[in-house]
């Protein structure tokens, strides 16, 4: 294990208070990344200054934060598959809370917290694992592994299920798992006391679209499924009373004349519900889509360059002024100011992070 740091203990108390003071950046150690990087966030400009890194976890490609902000969780995206917890008692120097815990699933790509459980989406094995969160934030061995079943028409990508994301719904009653291999979104009911998931239903998307990630409208009654195998976003009506997701329309996230193959990766919805952004790998862009009042018909306004190559993740700063693209293959995180009227991002700066895969703010 290697560890590097600078003096990162002095913080800031600018606009937005302490929210957004620190950024945590995941990367692929097996591709030369530093693992988990901590960066200080400039209150005025949003610029990132790395202050610490650790490779205590192999390939921490996606991160999540406990509700109290005192524990950081990471997947270990390997064939064996694991998840890890870090104490943020000192937010500039995360400390492991024990060894990574096997999730009994291959290639976990995403994770989320629900009640007293940590859920992982296991891409390689096409399943969702539920790990109990212990007192103090550490993780126990999976209490359940919930398999998806099925396939899609794209033979080389959809020979079996590939769970890519797990997202709790705004009501706190459901967990949605987006599966690229089965062209569907699987929903799980969350126990109202423990948060433990139980299978509910499977909602089919268009065959061959390859759903990858999902983001909710802040109102909670619309969801947007970003597809990887076809560069489109699928708008859906979400009914939290019944746990039902209904696709109602599709919108391209790259121009019709885009020449290269495009593999969208991550959607972000603005806090006011006016805009939807999507990161596009291949096209290497960030798409801006306008949302109408109901949120039913996203309209592509345009795209801007992502500032690098292969944007694996896209994240909004908590105050909504900035977007951050984790450009995996160019090895950087690039940030953009967002025009409050048009929603169009403008490049503002970048920092080198080899094999960057995600950005999370606390």
C-alpha cells in the first residue's frame, strides 16, 4: 500500500457552508490510478487541489457517503468484487474501517446506502448484494445476493445480466437497479425499519438500449435512464405508491450527425429540475438537455467537450454552480461553471488524476 499527502486540514466556510469542502475521487489502480484521492475544493472557483491519496482498495471506481458524512464507502471493481469503508474523522485522511469485504459478486460498479444496508451493483455477475452496515460504519458480509436474469439482443454485451447501478428512490421505499444486460430496471422494496431489499418487479426498456444509470427529477415522480448501447436517455414516470417505472419517451444525447460511436455514462439532474446533463464517452462531451415543466420531454440543447477523453462519471457540486467530469482515459477531472439561465457548462479548470472514475463531495 502506498500513501501520499500534503497539509490538507485547513478548510473553508464560503458559500454553501461546509458542504462541498472536500472532494473524493475514485480511480482504477490497475490502470495506474492512485486509488482514493482527497482534494480540497476552492470555495470561490471550485478548483480541486489534491492533498492525499491511498491505494488501500484496488480499483475504488465508485464512492458513496454515509448520511452523516462521517464514513466513505467504495466498491473494489475487480473480478472477485469487494466493498470497503473509510472513517472520515479526519476528512482529509480517510482511514480504512477494516479490510475490504467480498460482496459475493463480480465487478461491482456502483453502490448506495439504504437504511442500515450498503447495496452494490455487480456488473460481472449481474446481481445486487446487500451488506449490513455495522455500528461505527464498518461492513459485514453480504446478508443477501439478489440475482438478475435474462439477456438482450446485443450478443457481445448482453449475453447475460449486467447490473450497473443501484439508486434509492426519493421516497426511501424502493431501490432501483439498472441492468445493461437485460435492458431493464429492477426494483426492490425496502423494509421500512431495516432497509433490507426484497425483489419487487422488472421494468423493460427498449431492447438493445443497454441501460446504464438512472437519475431522479427533484420532484420525485420522474426518472431518467441513461443508456450505454444507444446514446439516448429514456424519460420515465415513477410511481412511488406502487413502485412502478413507466417509460414514456426517448431523447438522443448527442447530435444526429455525431460520427463516432458514443457510450453515455452518467446523468445529472439540476436541483431546480430545469436541466439534465449527460456524460458521453467516445463523443467525449457533456450534453445539456432542457426539461419541460412536467419533466416528460427532455430536449437536447447542445454538447460541449468534456475537457479530456472518456468521461466515466459526471457530478454536480452541492451548490449547483459547477459540474465535474472524471475523464478516465485522459486521466483528469475537469470542472465546468454552469450558466444559470441556459444550463450550458463552460470549462473552468482541471487536475490530473490518472484513470479517474468518479467524484464525490462532502
